[in-house]
C-alpha cells in the first residue's frame, strides 16, 4: 500500500489516508502478533528444535535463589527425530525433556550446577534425568515406557530441579485437559 501525503499540510484527505493506513498496519501487526503468540504458546516445531545463539539472554527471570524449570514431552517413535506430543498409548516410550535456568541470572544450568532433576509421576515413581548434548542443544532427559497395566487418562507429572546451592524449582504442566499428558489404552488391546 502506498500512501501519498501530497497536498496542503493538514489536508483532511492526507490525514484520512494516513489514519487508514495506520489502522490497517496496526491491525495486520496485531493479527501477526496474536498468531506468533499462539504458535509459541503451543510449541511450534521450529521454535522447539532451533535454539538461538541468544537463548540464555532470553531465558525467563524468576526470584533470586530459585530455579526456573521448563519441560515438555516428546515421542521417540521416529528414529531420526523427536516431536512434541502429549498423547501416548500404553506401551509407548515418552521422553521428558527439561531445561533449568538460574532464577537470578537467567543462565542455563548444567550438570555441574545441579544436584538433581527428577520427573515425578502421580503413582510416586521418581525418575532422575540425565544431562547431555542432543544434536542442537544441551538439556536434561529421562525416557519412560508406559507399562501395560498403567492407568489411562491424564497424568499430572512434575519436574523438580535442585541446585548445588540449595535453590530449587518445580515445573507443573498447565491445568488444561487438551495440553496435559494423557495415556490412552493401546490400540492393539
């Protein structure tokens, strides 16, 4: 769209054209921004798989002496890559991925900074995660195969990180049914 401001300064037509263009531009920007927020909140595959050189600087901030814990679940069904998933069947392998940040500085925490990172299941099972390099990024992981006799439905798991300095943080998934980890009966059953 091309805007012309020719004519008398303060011309009603020029102002009207400018105001219309600004409204259209802002509306377009608003729609783009809402789409970007929607994609990032749902975890688009491109943002999850492509770390940025500035990822430590953009890490969320929390209170001093606390840790910020971020986690997700992925399927390992495809041998070449992991993909975000929160619906699994009995017998499936779930990979929990975790990143932990220092609440005061926003710096990513490594195995030399933390005593433990543990995924806790509602049945009392606690699974320690291990830290390592995963092709494009470093983070904590633990794999779990859903037992054949495990309850179906939503699973309210947690991830707890404990630092060497006594700091701690806990991840709890959103309490929204569509985004919670869900176990379904095996399709072979």
